[in-house]
């Protein structure tokens, strides 16, 4: 599985999006989605100390729970170190590969989040920047 920007861009706004990974990359992915008009429904994480907490507006749930609640969701793996294990885990839960998107490139998200925020700022403050 490789990062496919076209798959990320093709996610429809009404799709149930799950971000698998609550670290910095997961938060960047959430910011990116928000800036592009899409919204995740929840985070999933293997760290049980995070379950039943919130990051921003999103709840954090156990992977088993998320897969049961959102069987048709799109799962964005936002983890650099453990993405292969997470992919295998989702496959064991019967999530088809077409519903899994690997996002392990900090550079892509930094660039796009900063670019979109800059464009938004320029639009709000035309001529100031």
C-alpha cells in the first residue's frame, strides 16, 4: 500500500472518514480534511489509554469498535512507524484494501495545510501579506 494522493482527494464529503492514528500526523490529516471540506467522524488508535477521550471535536475509539460502527467507512492510516501493522490489522477486520488510504508523508500534509491556510489568509486579508 502506498500513499495515493488521488484516493485522498477523491473522498466524497459525505463519506464516513476514520483517521487511524492520534499522533501529530493524524492531527495534520484531520486539519487537511477540514481545509478541503471534508470531516472525519472519529479517530481510531491501538493505545487503549486514548479510548473514550477526544482530540478536538473527534472521539477516539478502539479499532474493533470503529470497524463495527463504520463498516463502510474510509480508513486513513496516519502513522509513519506502524502503518504496515495497521494495514494488516484492518485487513483482519475485513476492511477491503480499497477503503484504506495510507498517509505517512508529513511533507505532503505540512505543505498542503500551510498552503491552504496561507491562501485562506490572503483571501481574508488581500494585499496585507
